[in-house]
C-alpha cells in the first residue's frame, strides 16, 4: 500500500515515476526507517508518517522538474533524509550537496547517498548563519549553487536572506509555505505546487 500511495501521489503532482524509481524510493524509506532507530532521524518512524515525508519531498521534486531545474542543488538541514535523499533518488540530472551539523545524521546521509549510487553528491557538516558557512570538522561549502532548499530550518523570510548568498546568478530558491501563503517579499515566483498543508514555491531572489 505504501508504494501505491507514493506512486499515485507523485502522479497527481505531475511527477511520473517509473516502477523502478518508486522501488528505489521505497528501499530508501526502509533504509531510513532502519537507521532512524539509532540516529533519531524523525519524531515518528511509522510507515504512514514516513510516507508523508516522502511525498512532501516528491512535491519538491515535481516542482523542480516543472521548472526544468538543472545543475547543483544545496539542501540545508538534510538530517532526516528529507528532502535531500529523496531528491537524489529521483532527480539523477542534478547533483546534491546535503548540509547537516550532527555527526550521526550526516553519517546516515552519506550511507544513503552510497546506497543510491550517488557518488557525484556529498554531505557537508556544518550550518549556515547570516550568509556565512560555519564548518564542523573542516568541511568546506562552495557557493554558486543553481538551486537551494531548506525544510523546517528557517522561516520563509529568513530562508530568503540565508539562501540568497549561496545561489549563482539566476539560481532558484525553493521555499516551503503554508497553502495559500504569498512568497516573501523579494521573491520572483516561477512556479508553485500545492498539496496538503504545503505550498512549494520556486523563485528567484
């Protein structure tokens, strides 16, 4: 039932997953469920709750495809694997840098990327604050990303300020808003997908 629910939800959002892609997402979900018990990845590891996280990540993937997103993508606060690992699973045309300060969660992200065969993607331990990179363990974070996202890390208004310095000219910032909310001031909205309680917006700042 989980696979059918995820497959149908993706189709409703305009993201056409091949059966093998859906299978990859389900294997990733099971990996995160197994690893989550030891690493405290999410508040709940029940199948239905994990499906919600997966579908929300696929909503972002659907918007990226809608906008024809290409290039390098920065995902800040990837700790539980959502949306970063799910995006890496279904958007092979993009390369991802996942940012996470906590050691256990960063290790899970590295294992998840390896499991997906995404050697072109990486994990950086640290955080961004006031447009600066605060490294943990010496990891460096390069700028000029073509896309950037941050789920449940900053308010939308603050994410505009924090995300802007890391984007290349013409880069797209992805924001999680409540359904019906307007994009923050300074965001030129390029596209939006609404589902459940979230509006996923992509725009230039």
